[in-house]
């Protein structure tokens, strides 16, 4: 039995009875007196559990906690496997959180979880070493902008942001009502109502150059509306789906694409030659184009004609660039 399992059992015994004799604890837990003493000290000193010895009644009981009626992690008790799972999630969070946005806020909890593992600390450290996430093309965000926008989300205040629009190479200022933060492909995005354009927009957090809270109440947009307006098409700049892309992949590419989810509403048709056809709803096409191009000659756009012509044109331009370089 792990230390955490013993602590949980001791807690249950003490809460279930007015007084629990020492011999009852020893027999129930099947441990030595020295181990029981260490566990009781841990509960008192580390978990704020008011364990007292009642000499008149010959056993242990719960008194009143110095810091109030709750002790330990209020309402949360985990076994050793659950704590290791939480530490594993923290490892993932550390590697994904390249901008240091969330780590400082959850680190105190992680330290508490490590202390709860007691003798299993070595196994927890081993888990942290054995889990690795390799991020590519991640775009760090200045923590101070994340904190401002996080406050705006919670307090429902408007925000004025200085924003760099990469597609137009323009710097500008917007007043927005933040609605939802999204982590997508190693980057953070903000779904917000833009008061200048009078519509929902998606802002890349790493393109925010300044952010200030405004003493105005934010406009509230229902989550269902966000999903409907922003969640139908393809990619982060998806908008409403206005077309259906039909892509034919070769048998070589199909081995990989078959296991991928390009869009929640995609459909796949298996072909006799081992290839497949992938159907994807989309609105804005730029991100879809990039994903198609990474498969090179292994994919052909069948529909719609405008997307087919666009991909063909880009491949032809790439071929000319390589031909010119050889010349």
C-alpha cells in the first residue's frame, strides 16, 4: 500500500468514527507503529489535518483544523496513480506552454502533489523525465498580454489591442471583446468580437503588440454562436464553411492521411488502388492550401475548381523557381 493510499485510509477511519484506537489503525493498515507515526505527523504538518490523541478514550480523533474546517486539498484526494497522471499532464503543459503563460499559476499545485507522493517522489520525477513533447513552429506570447486578456475574459471587460496583421503587413489598433482562448498547432489564438468591424474575428496572440483593459462592459457572444460562426470551416481562420474540398491521395500518402483528422466533419472514401478521397468543408482557404501543398505530388484537388487552379498555380510557380535556379 502506497503512502497516499494509507493517508486516504487513515482519513476515512478518523472521519468515520469518533475515536480510532492505535491497534485498529495498525491492523487495518497492516503497518508498523513507526510507519503510522510518520503518517500521522505528515497529516498534521503537511496536510493540516487536526489529528489528536484522546488519552481518556484511548485513541485518535479529529479536532478542529487551525486553518478552518477543511484540510489537505479541499475536497480532492488522489491515489498515487492519479497524482502521477496529473504530474504527467503538468509535464505536457510545461512543454506546450512555451511562452510561460500558465506554468507559474499551476506550479504551486504541482509542488503539493509531489509532496503528497511522499516515498513515491522518485517515481514522480522519473515520470517527468520520461515524458517529452517536441514542439515545432511554436510562436511564444508575451505573458503580460496573456494576463491582460485573461483578466478581460474573466471580468468581462473590453480590451484595446495593438495588432500586427501579417496578411496586409499593417500595424493597427482594435477595441475587442474577448470571448475564448484557443491553443492550436503550437500557437495561441483569441476569438473576439471586433468593435471596429462589427464581427467576430480570430487574433493570433503572438501578433498582439500591446493590450490594455478598458472600463467598458464586454459584448457577450454565446458559445453556440462562436462555434457556428467560427467552427464550420477548416483551420483556425475558418469562418463559415462555404465550399467542400475533395482531395484524392495516392496509396502511399493514404497510409498517413487515413489516420489524420483534418476536420471534425470530414469524410473518407477508400479507393480500389489503395488511395483515398477526403472531403473537407472550408471557408478561408489559406491554411487548407498549406496542408495540401505539404503532400506535393501525392495529392490532387478534384473540387472545387478555384482551389484546384490555385494549388496548380502555386505548384507551377514552385517548379519555375527551381528551374530558374538550375539555369
